[in-house]
């Protein structure tokens, strides 16, 4: 059954991808949606079975790379961690598939789109069910590839192509660290199998490894290197630049890949590798600093963006930061909990924004929206559910998970934990502010779209509304129902051996005992954020305008995303092109060829010309040369040596 | 069947085909057609024979198999034998040679209209020489094949090449010949040291450490140019740009492998101490090759040059893995060579598809091709990804094993080479974007035809193999395993006996 869950999307992708033209648009949609829905149902059944078993269940499929000391196989690892991910991936993916039927109805390449989505789902499932580092890497790269292809889905747009390449390469920079982490792990443990590595991790504590001439703690080094991969995939500072640009892709893609599943792979990896990270406190501190910083950094940018999708994209960056902050204080369960609820409410927010864009015929700029709520009430209602869940208002899913995280970071008592708590609370204010801003600017106030556009604005068809409703249910209630299992009392019985937390790491256990003021502070920050947005965009819309004019430098700084892209462009992209050109023309052309083959050739020609000039044909030239030669030889022999 | 001289058959069947082609007479069109079909059938038979080799190959021994031995030349005290045999290391190179020759012939089917007969003869002769190189177990025999390869290739570039073909052909010929001369001297020295030209004897001979270094350098001169390693790589981009498509396929697919094969076959087992001594040199040049040529590839405006430079970067991995001399790295280097043979061959074929239609490989001339050529876009995407080393393609298995095996020896080298993880997609995807994506702006691109059936038939086996090696490399790693184990043990024993720690950059 597990194999069916994982491979159904692959089969669908192959059928639709290769025979899309033969089976037509409708056939492609039916096959891929059918396969995914079936996969989701089976995934649910599978999850029930997983909960009933104690140990991780490993299904071997085939040998993969067996060479020297390396033994890597294709296999499926089933435990609560992969079970939760299977659940999230198949549910959100099947909903996105269904939604795409409506959203992409006008697109000329429907089979290609459906095939990409299904193939992505396969890679994501291969990633979460991996039982060793290499299959993890396989899934990791596979989802990266599909992300690249889907961002660049509308290949005739130069901006989409640029964003696609950027996503792939920035991710690959992260994977550079990931790969080195895999090599270091192999060097330390002599195996890449999760079970064997996790079992041996306590025994290698304190051992060192030489890396670039620097003697490092082995586990810390491996974990930090692996985490670089997570930084890339989960769009954390400093490798976050690709995610906002990734919004060039169709909106269902943003919902599935850039909100609910792929970008959370980094969080999943850290949780999966908890038996390694637990013994590498320094690495966890790095995770916490990156996560906490990104949470507030991305939220600050999200406050001023005007593209509806980009606001939500920055929000995703920020929320992933929360998850890392949780993992950093050994509250992996809380990280996974937030991953779980975030998949619903962020997937929902993206799909709703897609519905708005669909209603307005492609408009994404919120400055040309407003007053839409009457036109698209379903979208309006469900989007508020998502927004409130993201703002962590009580009883919505996001409330349970985000508050657990912030409580745990404080309860950890560590400096990094406190750092995450403070920034996280600040980010909670910003989060509530920017998402309320989105709601107010889009749905409330005076319509700023043209008459024509407003007249044509229409509610989406049912095929798009049903996924919204399903995800809205998750965004509203998943947190409430899953709270006990994920992070409540019986959490050990839920996660079992899938997550390791050392007994001395008690952040999550003590999260409920932090002072009440601190526990409610994030909630007040959130409410304040919503209130501020209400004042700014409903009561007196002139305030933000005046603020932007008054603090022009700050506004521009945020609007231009802290100028990170410009910095990277100057530091890396342009120099790389210039150096490449220079090495080619001067390195290869002038130096190597000039001194090497071309130089030798012209030297030979030169020598030959000079030598031929010696053959002048005049007798006295030859006689003179002979004389000199004779004198030289005689001198040589006569002089005593 | 096992009593048949299989290796000789695989080696010399193409020459028989050549004889048939020479016998064709009549009108030019008839001769051309017959020459094509004879070459096709010969290459098919040869491929089938080499597959028999694979099937009958015993993966449980490191000894040479299918051995044939006969007296060849005896002049005075000199005695050369006709000695052939293959082990796990050479097996797949034979298969790669027969496969790529066949595909080259099919790919040139309609393209070559000028001197068809001679073209086909050149390819069949080339096939004999290439297979011979990988089967020869006698230095003189090996040298004859090794040098002989230059002649048909020189003609292929010089006669059927592009506008600047003469310069490129001579550059290619003289460059590689220069290195080979030094190898000839080394072969003589080996002969005087061991008293025979038998490779199997030389492989287990204990060369004195001082001599090892000189001989290693002489072999290095020849192989480094073939690979090619930085800074003796400049012949390659020129040769590729001017060579006809089929020539580029063989050049990238097989001729570049001669250097890597030579390192694994000769330098490592015969001169283990010198190899350890010179490893820092190899590592430095390999790291430069990976980074330098990747950056240069980024700046290219010609598709063929770009792929040529990417080849140099990929071969940098091979040299690095070979001299890391760990089990994983050497197996990785061999898989990487096979993979690169398939992938770069396929990429040059992809360029050829466009060249056949528009007679240019300037990147800026293209754009938006996916609209007219979806099948082509798919094929190019798969090979692009394989070149980038995406898991699930052959490119990943080789690079992964090389980096994994090298990490033990030098973390610095591994880190430097691993930059290819983001440098390779930078130039490959940038190329793909400029050629395939975007909108069609030029009128002549609107009439481009997608892949024909013949072209699809050429790409299909390459595609299948790239995925096969990527998903289930066991079929290929298994025959390598024992031979490489034996080789690595031999090297380790020699270095341990001499008390040399395997050198590293750290």
C-alpha cells in the first residue's frame, strides 16, 4: 500500500506526460486527479496503520548504489514522521490537483502542468519516505527540479525563466552544503542508512573531523553542513532570495510547492535527523539563529509588498523560520505541528489568492484591488479563515502551533531560545499586520480596479471552491484536533522513535509552564497587528502613505527586500560572468594558446624563416661561418679544462 | 561460443566492413547508399558482439577475460605478442565505443552527403582502433591503436569539419601527438625495465620509486592532453566546434576517455608511489579544471564550445576520483566516464539536430524552440539534467561516488570540486533557457521540424541508458567491483609498504 501511495503519482505523471496529447486535456485531468485522490485516501489508511505500529517499518525496494563501502538502496521508511508528511503531501497535493482543473482551464498545456504536479508529488513522497541520506537527496533534488520546471511553466515570460533558474541555482548552493554534509556523515559513520547512523550517533559524540584544515566537532560539522541544504530549500537567510521570485509560477504551484510541501522539506530534514542534531548543540544554535532571524526579517518585508502572492511568499519564509526556531530548542514535535497546520492555512491562502487573481483576470497588485468581498464571497470567507489562522487567533489551527513554538522557545531557557522568542513575538505582530493588510486591501474599502474588471470579477467554479473549503476546514480545526497528539501529553506515544529528544531538553514539556504574560504576549501582538492594519487601511488609509513618505529610507529598504538581491547580483552573478569571460579570452586565448600551441607554432615559423635566411647562397657567408666554427672547435680543444 | 576469439571479432569486424565498403562500385548515389548500409550493419553486428561480451563477462574475478595470445613480431631480441583481454575496467569502454559508433553512423545518415564512402570507412576504422585500445594487453599493440586513432579523427575533422577545420585538425593532432611521443619513450623504458612489452607483466611489476616518477610524468603528458586537463585543454573546444556532429560524439564520448582510462589502467597500478606523490598536482589541476572551465562555459556564445568546456569540467572529476584512489572514487571515476560518454555524446547530437536545420550553433540564433520542438526540448532537458548530475540520472552516480570517495582523502579538494553542484546548472540551464525557452523571434525558427524518427531512434538508447545507470547502476557497478577492489588494494599495499601516506592537500 505504501508503494501504491508513492508510485501512483509517478504512474499518473508518466501516463499524462507522455500520452497527454492522446488522452486529451480532460483525460489528463481525470487520470492525475484520480491517482492523487486515490493516493490521498490510501495515505490516510497508511497513516492509521503507521500509528498502530511501534517501530519504523522499512520496505526495501531495490539496490541503488553499491560500491566500495557505500550501500544505498531504494526503500520506504514508514514511521510517524513520514506518515505525517505523507498525509500533508497527498491531501494538499490532491486538493491542488483538483483546483488546477479550474484554475488552468484556459491554459494551452494542461497535460504538461498536471504531469509536472504529479511528478512533483512523487519526488516529495520519495523524499519523506527515504531511509537514507542519498534517497533523501534524490527526492530533494527531484522536488527542486519540479520547482524549477513549474516556476518556469510559462516559458515565454523572461521573468519566469529567470526566476526558475534562480530558484534552481540558489537551491543548489544549499545542496552544495548538503552534499558535503552527506560526505562528512559517511566519513564519520561509514554508512548512510538512517537507522545505522542514528544508532551510532551517541557513540561519536566528541570525535573530531578535519575539514579544510580545521579540526571540527564531527557531528556539529555534519549537522551544520546538512542544515545549509535546509537553508536553501526552506528559503532561510541568506538563501531566501529565490522564494519570492518563485511566485512567477502558476498559483496552484505556489500553494503546493512553495507553501505546503517542498519548502518545508528543510524542516522535515532537521526533524528527521533529530538523533544527530540532538548531540550537536552548536548546530542547533545555528538553526535557531537562522530561523529566528528569518522569521522577523521576512515578515518585515512582507509588510510593505504590494503583490498579493509575494506577501504570502514572504510570509512562508517567515513561518518556516518559526519552525526552525522550534527545532532549535529540540521542540521538533512543535516544528512538525506548525508544518502540519501551516500546510493547510498557507496552502489555503495561496489558493484563495489564486481565486482572487482568477476573478480579476490575472491582476496581482493589491493596489488595484479592493471591495471584492461582495463579488467573491466564498473566496472571501475561506481566505479570512486562513488569515486568522496565520495570525494565530485562538481556536484557529495556527494559534495552537505558533503559540506552542513561542512558549517552547522561551521555556528552553537558552539564549538562542530567548532570541527566537523575542523576534518571534515581534514577527507575530508583523504577521497579523501584513495578512490583515492583504485582506483589507483586497476585499474591503473602495474598489480600485477598473469598472470593467470589477464587472467581470466572478466567483470561481466549484472545482476550485471545494479545495478551498477542504483546506479551510484544516486551517480552522486541524490544530485543535491534532494538538494533543502532536505536542500534548501523549506525544511520545504519537511520535515514538521517529523523533529523538534527549531527556535534558525539556523545552516542549515545560512550554505550558511559562509565565502567563509571556504566553499571551504573542496573542496580543497578533491582535495589535490586526488592529493596526484595520486603522491603517480601513479607518484612515492616509496613515501608511504618510508613514512611507516620512520614513522614506526605511520604506524603500523594506520594499526592496533589504537590497539583498542587488547585493548578490553585484557580488556573485556579475563577477562570475565577467570572470568567465576574462578567463576564456585572456586565460585560454591569450595566455595558454598564446604561449602554448599558437605561440610555439609562430615561434617555429619564425625560426624557420630565420634559418632559411641563413641560406643566403653567397659563398663568403658560408666560408665565414665555417671559419667561425673552426675557430670555436679549435679553441674548445686547445684550452685546458 | 566461448572458444571464439570474441575480442578479436569485436575489434576487427569493422575492418571487414571497411573491406566491403571499399568493394562497392557504381554510381555515386548507389555507392553512398551501400556504404551507409554496410557501415550500419557492421556497427550493429559489432555492438551485438560486444553485448555478448557483457553477458558472458564473469564479474567475480579481477583477472583478464576472453584472453587471446599469439606471437606477433619477433625482430632480433625484440618480441611483441598479440595479446588481448578485458577486465571490469575496460569492459564498458568497449561497449561504449561500439554503441557510440553505431549512433554516430545513424546520426550522419542524411547529413553527410559529401564523400560518404570515405566517411563511413573512417568511422569503421576508428571503431577498430578504439576497441583495440581497450582490449590490448601488449604495449606495442596498445600504442599502435592509441596513436592510430589520431589519423581517422584528424581526417574527420579536417575533411568534414567546419570553416576553420584545418587549424583545429592540426591543433588537435599536434597537441595529442606531442604527449604521445613522451609516452612512447616511457613504454620503451618499461620494456627495458621489465624485459617485455606485456601489459599484464608490467602491471604487477615493482618499479623503483625514482623511475616511477619519470615514467609517471611521461604517461601523464600523454593522458593529461587526452583527458584534457587544464591547462592543456585548449585543443578541445576548437576541435569540437569544427568537427562534424558524429566526430564530436566520438571525440567527447571515447577519445576523452582514453586519458582517464590510461590513468586507471597504467598510471595507478604501475606507478602507485609516483601517483601518491603527484596526487596534489592532479588535485590542483582538477579543481582548477572544474571551476575555471565552468566559469568559462558560462561566458560561451557557441553551444558546442559550451558543451566542450563542460566536458573538461566533468573530466576534472574523473582525474580527481582516479587519483583519490579510494574504492568509491575510482568506481565513481569509471562510471563518470561512461556516463559522460553517453551524456556529452547525446548533447553534441542535440546540437547536431539544430545544426542540421539551421547550420549554426550560435546560441543567440535560437530561442523559444519548445514551441516548435517539444520532443527535442524533452530530450535536451533530460541530458541537461544528467550533465548537471541530478539524482536518478547517470551523472549523479559518478559524481556522488567520486566526491564521497575523495572526501576521505581531501576535504578541500572535495569542497572545491563540489562547487560544480551550482556552477554546472548555472551554465547548463542558462544554455537551455536561451535555446529552448522564451518566444520565437526569428522567422526561420518558426519552420523548425521536431525530431524525426531517425533522430528519436538515436536518442532513445542514450536516454534509456542514462536513466538505467541513474536508477539501477548495480548492473554497471557489479562488473567493476572486483577489478577496482583489486586495483585499489594493489595501490594501497604498495604505498603502505613504502610507508607513504597517500598524499592529500590538507
